[in-house]
C-alpha cells in the first residue's frame, strides 16, 4: 500500500491511498482517526492555554487600568490643592503690595525732616502771645520812661 501524505499545518492531512490491499485500508482509517484525534486534542489544549492567557491579560489590564485611574485621581487632587495654594499666595502677595504702598518712603521722611528743621514750629508764637508780649514791652518802656516822683 502506498500512502502519500500532504502536510499542511492549517488543513487536515490528506492521504492518497492506493487500494491494492483492503485489509490495510481499515488500519489506515484507524491511523487517520487516531492522528486526527491527537491533533484535535493538541488544538483544544492550545485553545485552552490561549483562553487562559487572554483571561490573565484581561485581569492584568483591568488591574493596571484601576491603578492608573487611582493615580490620576491622586494627581488631580494634588493639582487642585496646588491651585488653591497658588490662589492663596496671590491674595497674600496682593495684600502685601497694597500695604507696602501705604508705608512712607525714605525720601519722603528725609524731605519732611528738612522741612521741620527749616520751619521749627516750636519757635513760632500765636498772635495772642505776640500781642501780649508787645503790650508787656510797651508797659515796661512806659514805666522806665516815666519820671518817678
């Protein structure tokens, strides 16, 4: 008996059988069925392994996605806190700037100091004080110019 086997990994093997002997035909059929059954089990096993790998990849994907979402939530929370802190700093800096504008500058103090030195308000007298002083002096002169009797 002559058996020619065409091997192809994607198709079932085909055999060309010359039929000089009928007894060997049953043996060949049995051989083909056994070979087919073995290949079918191998394919089922590969299919099962691939299915397990796909499930494992799916679980890993879900886990990594959850971790990524958690990290993203944490980053958003930190970002929001940073924004609040920046706004607070802006408010404080604006308050400080407005307060600094209320302070007297060194040049202004020096100018006022010079003006006070020139002005010397403690040496000035009121109009009433001047009149009293004049009156007192005139009385004194009158008293000194009067002859004593």
